[in-house]
């Protein structure tokens, strides 16, 4: 393990943010890395528990105590090798994962968990800097061809695993560049797109072929995929947003978050916005409806665009400041969290329900709101109004888009509208067709997407070859 008494002697310290007054002026990442010495000290705090509860919180099964010990001892290259054995893309998770592993850490019982996410990020950043991340080409080719639809984290993880097993892998992406939500959705100030570009370059060197700007079901038929490939993996996103069908919804200035966020990604990357309706928060009073990560991303983007004010509304009651650890640990707790974007100047209101939008000349101007009780029912005489020139709906996603590809394939859907497939074989009801990630499980975290992509790859390999050595 790390230093036996490390958790007693060393206090928890984590990465800091650049000042808000500076970071809101650009779209670059603003997390300030710790020094090598500080990172080693933090790794020394790992207790190497008899039962490592951090494993309970990590969907990709990272061997967290192992690479904490390696970092403490200064063996960074072996730490990177260990980290890659369970996670294809630690630079993604080290930046945008909410770190359920830290919530499950035994030291979280005293509110001082090991800074697992920071250490993970330090390992992979150093691995890239030192040139330890290299293409891992298959030593033999199987002659089997596989089509993967979607190039988000699930599709990328699945593709990389299958290419390393010797299969001929083709990834289809409807957008101009690979990455899915990582590229067109996650703001650049949380994840600069150079991280995706170098992974795509690595995968291309490993034999993965990317077909971008190809919308399967529109530009190429589902039948063509079935005819031309030995297996098809559906790894698209849960793209159907939850709407708010109330009076005034048709007013101008009310948009889904995922119509707003990708536009800014494209501006930063100097790509065409690809919309006749540019959505900008500049000089506007912005209201974000939805209290999750997507809503937070809308806040940070709006502030950087020059919004006059940003207010975030959440229908759920305000969570407690601290969780009851005896009830929640080692599971992910419900408690009040404040994101870096919210710290930059957003007002937040909880237990509120928007009942109507009103406007002037076809443009939204106000939200009419009521407070709700514990049963989500309006509280009498609690109504109030809120000024808004731009409303962003960030209330989550209900399912994949069923029209087109899924309808053409005839795959069975579950009760929530996701592609029905279990987590043992990830096989859909249609022959040769597998599903993983958000398309199978619904909207979720990047770590779950990577896990499912890896496990689906193992199942596809076993299906095609009769057995597999790919890890799950």
C-alpha cells in the first residue's frame, strides 16, 4: 500500500480552479494541476482497505489502491499501464466523471476521501507527456468486420477493444468529427477536444476506420450494415430530450440544451454552426430549467457568452448540505453540490415548477412559476414570475431516437424506449446486432459508457470467435 500512516499524517488537498474572473473569459480548461510531490502525498493517503469500497463506486473497475501505491512509489509508467488495463480513456474520466469512487472511499466517512480523480488525471496526463501511450496493434487479423454506430465513449471503447482483438472495425458517426457528446455537448472548458483527437489518432493507427458525416438510417441503410458486417454494435446516445409542454412553449427563445451547447463547441473548434438559428446568451437574462450536469454546462456557457443574468430552476427540493453517511455510504449520496459553473454567478432555486411561458411579439419574456410541495404539487398562492430572454431546457433525456435506424433494424425496446439487451451478452433481439451505453441503459455517466463499451466488445468477440480474451 501507500504510506501506512499516510491517511493520518497527510490532509486531503485537491486541484484548484483558476479564478472565476479569469476563466469566464475563455473556453479553455481551468483546473490547476497539483505538483508531482503533492500528488504522491495524496496517493499516500490511500488506506488499501481490506475491502476497497472505491471499487464499489467505480463502474470501470479501476484498481484504485494499486495505482495509488504505484504513484506513491514513483512508478508512474506502471501506474499508467494499470490504469489502462481497466479504462481506455482515463483523460476523459479524470476530467468529467463525478467520481463516485471518492464517495465510496472509506476516508469519506470523515469527509476526506482520497483524491482519486485527481490522481487518475495526473497519471494519464503524465503518460501522454512521456510518450507512454502508444498504438497497440493486433498481432493477428481475424477477418471479421464490425460496424459500430456512434462514436461517444461507449462506441470508442468498444471499437478500441475489438480492433486490438484483430477485428476490422468501422465506426459510423453522423457528426463531422468523432466523440459524440464528448465533442458536441461537453463544454470545452471541461474537456478540450485535443484529448479526443489524440485518442482518435491512436485508434486509427490501431486499425479503426472512422466514417464521419454518415447518419446511419439516412445516408446508409440499416440493411446495408447487416449485409456488409459480421456484427453491428449500437452505441449511440439517448438523444430524445425531455420536453416541457406548457402554454407558451412555441415562443422563440426556448431551446433544448443540446441545441445550445453543441453550437458553442463548433464555434470553439471553428466549425460551421450548422443551424439557421444561432442560439446565444449574450446580453440576455437566461433561465436554465433542470438542475443536473447539463444545466450546469448551460450556465457556464451562458456566462462565457456574456449573459446579463443566469438562473437555474430545479423541481426537486433543495438537497441537504451534508449527507447522513450512516444511511448512504458507500453509495452515491444525495446532497447539495455546487459546480464550478454555478460558482461563476448563477442563481439557483429549488422546488419550483414552470407553469407557463409568456412573451411579446413571439419572443419569450417571462416564466410563470409556482412552488411545489414534497409530492411535486403546486403550493397555493405561491406563484411568481421570472424575466427571461432565453430559456434552456436541461431536464434530461428519455430515450434514443426510435425513428430511422432503430425502427429499420426492428430491435425490441424496453419499457423506457431503450434498446433491449442484457449486460451479460449485450445482444439485441435482432440477429448480429448488439447495444451498449446510453442507447441500452439510458442517459448515464461517461464511466458507465466506457464500461458497457468494453463489456459489449468482449461479448461481440466471443460471439464471432467462440471465445474471448478481452476483459469485461
